[in-house]
């Protein structure tokens, strides 16, 4: 595999600390196949590309090593472990199970104020300047309405498998997501926890299937 080559200047996605932004951008490249398994990552090259110091980039790479996306070896350097299509589908399946449980519990525990907030956040996605951020705010509100701190902890970790550029890769999924959000809100508002769980799980599983199929057909290399 070829070594890492810069594909952009600076950070594509803003927000958070420099380390967070570096981790997000590099994670996104790995999850979408722009950084292939076996590729070597040059710390100095990334530092120059992102226009920052070595420390936050090194910390970002260490974070990705904990996630199993890169291997950090003092002698051989930093190597991409990568993500296979099956890995991507499996990761989304785990996230789907957690999201489904969150939707189920949210239906049973949601307050009127929280339900009103969900409708507001769903509506705010249309015309948003940052659809990815708006979408995440909606899902986080659903997750918070579950009332489970432990579930939120697991969801925060599991949601890292969603590429930050997901809707750029799959614009049709953005349109589909809005319809599914409406169906989810209807189920939650009607108090149908079984339907809410099913809709939330299918919503995430479909997203994972799209990414898996894209990677199988060459993804970023196609």
C-alpha cells in the first residue's frame, strides 16, 4: 500500500479541540477508504497539512489506535489498520442496536418539552448550513430522552463509526433520513416503543449497508 498523501489543506470539519479535529478528519479518511489498510502515516506531513504542532496530531493518532484504526509502533511508525466493508456494516449494526434501545426508552420516558425539542430539531435540519451537525443534534436529543446515562456513554463511543462526510458521500441518505425522522417522531409521539425501536434500528442499518456497499465497489478509489 502507498504511504499517506495529503488530500486537503487544513481541517475539513471544524469544532472541538485541535486534537478532536485531527482525529475526526483522519478517522473520516480511514472509515471512507481514503486511507487504505497498510498505508503509513507520516506525522510530520500531517502536522504540516493541518497547520498545527505535533502534539495534538500525535494525541489524535493515539486515540485512533485505541479505536483499532491505526497501529502505532516506535520502530515502524504509524500504519493504517483500516476498515473493511464487513467491519463497517458490523459497526453500524452495533450502533443500530444501541440507537434502537434509546428510541424505545425515549418513547417510554420522554417529556412533552423533550418531544417538542425533537420536532424543532428535526425541522431545523432542512435548510441547515451544516446538515451533519443538525442531524447529530436531533439524534443526541433522542438519545438523551432515553434517560440512561450508561446508554449515552455507549452511544457516544459507537457513533464514532459514522464518517463525518457521510451525507456528502450519500446525499440520497440525507433525504431518506428526513422521512425516517418523521416516522420516528410519529412513533414516539404515539407512545409506540416497539415501532420507534424498529424505525431507529432500520435507520442506522440502512446507513451502514450503504457505506459497506460503497466500500465494496471501490469507494474513494472508484
